C-alpha cells in the first residue's frame, strides 16, 4: 500500500510532464490546421488581386499597377524601306453597323505588310470620328479622305440601286490625290490596289502584287455565284480570257479585288478613272483598265492564277430587331 506521502510525490512528478506533453501536442495540431487554411486563402486571392481593397505587399502592388495601366493601342509602325515598292491600298467605306469590325480586320492584316500606305475614303459629307480614331490608333501610314456620292446615284426610292456601283467617287478621289501628290519621275516605285473593306486578304497577295510592271491579275473567291472567278492563262503564261459566268465578254471580266496597277502607270495616264455614268454594273473595272492596258499586257500572279489569295467574304448583316426605334443599348457606345 502506497502511503499518502508517496502518492503526493508521484502526482507532483507526473503532473508537470502531463501538462508539458498536452501543450506540445496542442501546438502541433494547431500548426497543422492553420497552415493549409492560409495557403488556400493566398491562392484564391491572386486572381482577385486587381480588385483587392486591402493594400497587398509591395511586390504584388507593383504587379497590380502594371496590369491596371495596360493599354491595347498599337504604337509601332510596320517595317518601312526606301527601296521596297510602296503598296497604296485604296479602301472606300461607308457608315453601317459592321463598318468598324470590317476596318479592324483590315488593320490586323495591313499591320503585317511592310511599305503599305492605306488610303481610306469615306462616302460621307465629312470625315467621321469613328474612322478618324480608328486610323489614328493603328500605327499605319494612312491618308483619310471623304466625298459623298449623290443620292440619285445611291438610292432608288429607299433602296440602293444595285446597277449603280458603290465606291466609284471614292476610288476616283484617291486616284486624284495620288496624281496631285506624287510625281511620275521622282516618286518611289509603287503599286495601287483597290481593297474593299468586306474582303479577306492573304499576306502573300501583297508580296505577289509588289512586283507589278503594268497590271497584275489573280483569282478572287466567292464572287459571281462561283467558288472563285479567275483569268484564263495559257501555257505561255498569258491571259486569254475569263473564267466567269456573269458576262464573260466584258473587256476585263474581273473583280475589283483581282488586280493591281503600277503606280507610274496610274500617274502617267491622268485620263484613267472609274466611270460613274453610262457604265453598267460589272463594268467598273473595265472602265479603268481599258485606259491603261490591253488583255495581252496583263501579268498573271498567284502561280499563274491557280491559287486563291483573296476572298469576298462580307460580314453577315447583324440582326438588331430588339434595338427598336429608340434603341435599347447606349447609342454613344461605339461598335
């Protein structure tokens, strides 16, 4: 039998060790529970760091400032050479819901083409703010012009007359600007191309046309009710006709996107313009080209017109039936 004195001595020895072990055990468990909780909170906070209300650590703060200040504006210009021929791209355009989307697609292509001068001509009585801002932010070399087509040449009642070609005055204004601004003898070699804003262009196309001596030609897809229209080229590499269904007997049965003209030829033939009066639909191209060359002068490109490098895609007309007469969305938001 243990005496009371022995029991007391045993308690005094065991109790301190029991307390020490209990404290150590609790502190270990707590650390194991707390650490994963902190990790989870930290990992979730990263995606929300740009909107956090509490000030993060200095390193994170610098990262947040950089993200907030990012601006998606093109500030670089495409490569430019004083030797490489300049491609003067003439694009007539007009106001419609998809105008900015169409022009933006062209910008993303033209930024990759060296020595490109973009001439944008609006069918309007003034240059619009939308097009002006878009051009200023591109970093491209550009000229912004405008001329309004008379209503009697645009409308038949409230509907556009399909027999009257669109963009004629705008293309002619750009040709006039080139002739007034550039000299036949002193200007850098160049090529003139008529690129409508509803087409899609391969980068290869621009390098193909850059060596044009007089007038170069190639196929265009999705025109004339066909997969593509094309000049016919013989074994000697000469154009002898036109692979088209719509009026194949036209002097130049070719789409506006299917040819380019040497700049010096444009400057040397001031009488060469697109005709607006007395010209049937589909004869616009012929009205210009017959003043410049004959069919025998044409230079087939795109592997003797066996490759398609431009597509007449057209952006689908948007359905805006829910806008109503007054407009459901904010009309001040540019689209």
